[in-house]
C-alpha cells in the first residue's frame, strides 16, 4: 500500500470514529423535565411506527434529537405507553410542541429524520 492509500485509510477511520461519537453522544437529547419530557417520550415511542421496511429487523435505532415548545397557547394531546401495563395512555400537555427523531442504521449511520408537530390526530371515518 502506498503512502497516499494509508493516509486515506487513516482519515476514513478518524471520520468514522467522529460519526460514531456524534451519533451516540452529541445528537441525542437525554432526560428533560415536565411536559417537555412527556413530548420527548411521545416522539420516541411513536417514531417506531414509521419504520417501514426495517421495522422488524432491529437494524434501526431511534434517538430524539430535538424537542421545542413552539407556543405556550393551547394544549397538545399525546399518547405515551405506560411502563407497567404497556397500554397507551392519553395525556394533555400545555402549549404547542414540535420535535425530531433521527433513525440510525447500525446504531451510528443517520438514515432518516422524523419530524413531529403537535400531538395525535384522530380521523373520523364515516
């Protein structure tokens, strides 16, 4: 292997390590407080419903990367899965929220961003 090939290999390895660090430590939002935490849980738990082809393979990992309160007016209705019973529980939180969940392939390659705005919407089928 010539000198240029070795340098390119080293640069590739360094960039891969930086991507792994960014994907696992810098991007995700950890525990929040109050209604922001409820909206983070709602975003995280419902993002798995948009998995598509990779849904049952276990190749995708989801991390919440952004939660914002857009407005203090009104309320947002969300559903969060209860830890004990596993049932979906309705919650109403004060204000309007938005968030972003990022899907990672093999735990570090970002492949898809899922944007959330507001809460649950129920369609009336007549």
